[in-house]
C-alpha cells in the first residue's frame, strides 16, 4: 500500500521547515575589522574581583539569624553568577579574536599563539568552576599575554597600565610604535 499523497499546502509547509534559515550569532562576519582584547581583560578583571569579594564575604555564625544567612547566601549567589558570566565572556571574546581576527600568518609570526589561546580558554573554565582568586588572577595574566600579542600583530607597542579598579591589576593598552 502506498502512502497518501501530500497536499500542495502540506508539502510547502514541510519544505519551508526543511529550508528554514538558521540564526547565526557572531561578533561580525562582514568582517568589520574592529577587534580589541579590552573586553576580555575587563571580564577577567571582574572575575578576579568577584573571587576577592567571595573570599572577603564574612560567613554567618552558627547561631546567626535567618535573615543574616539569607543575606550571605544572596550575596554569594550574586558574586558567583557574575564571576561565571564574566569567565564565559572572556571565552567568548577570545573565541572572536582567535576565530575572526588572527590568521595563519599571525600563527607563523607568533608560534605560541594556539597554545596561548588554548591555555586561556582552559583557565577561564577553571576560574569559572572555582572561587580561587589566584586562578582568576592567572586568567587575567593569560588574557594579558593575548592582548600583548594582539597589539604587536597590529604594529603597536603594548604597555601595561594600572587598571585603577578595586582589585588592582593592570590593563594592556597599545602605544604607537617608535
């Protein structure tokens, strides 16, 4: 026995579903040529600060009032969420630089480029999973290396300046070449 024939309307519906356009998300697939590691640095700095705040957060005593415990838990949850969001943001920003900006020629000029990105992505995951300020600070250092390489690839001289933010640290900025 043969299946019933599809009506033209039903056939159009099935075909339109099969050929539906996919939604694609990217920084810029034009390409626009506008890339900057600053956002990754700010996000790594934020993750570091959240770890500092988590470590500084006074734990309620055993006999604390319920509202004190709730306030502690709420602050801890907020700090953890922000830390995790910013670690993921670091990874997103690094993926953009790695996938859209850096080219095979850059990899020849900077032979450790792949390893730098691989380590930074792994470190972002590690910082996201825990609450160690040292792990987050290590992430910031790795993001700095990538920022320095990025600016060198553009012919600039990278220089670290104090971040002037609460956690301290530095931010890598370009300076004109001599």
